[in-house]
């Protein structure tokens, strides 16, 4: 990382990892778990380290859990089960 006028400037690898992590976080928080999961494979190809991958998986798993809980709370039991099963299959 380089400092330029007090602003942190990311280059190459770090920039790519940071961008993908940001997208995973945004999609996960927006309840777009499937889209966040699709980005995970791109992140894994960069080999950012197990800690970063674990953090990304955790965000995605939380998103699936939230979606399943919301479906359950609304009485959409089949959707809740499908969402929970999908989350567990993708992020065991």
C-alpha cells in the first residue's frame, strides 16, 4: 500500500481483493446472497489468504441465514427451508 497525500491508494492485488470483498459485503447486506456467493469464486482465485476467505464466507452465510429467518417469520416455510439448505450447501 502506498500513501499519497494522506489517502491510502491500493494497487493490484490489494485493490482487487478489496473490491471483491466490498461487493460481497454489499450484496450480503442487501439480501443478495446468491450474487455474493458468485463473487466468492473470483475472490478465491486471487488466493487472498484463509482469513479473508473465511470473512467472506461468514458474510455470505449470515446473508442466507437472515433470508431464511425473514421467510420463516413471514410464514413462508418452504422458502425458509430452501434458503437454509442452499446456504448450508454452499457455505457448510
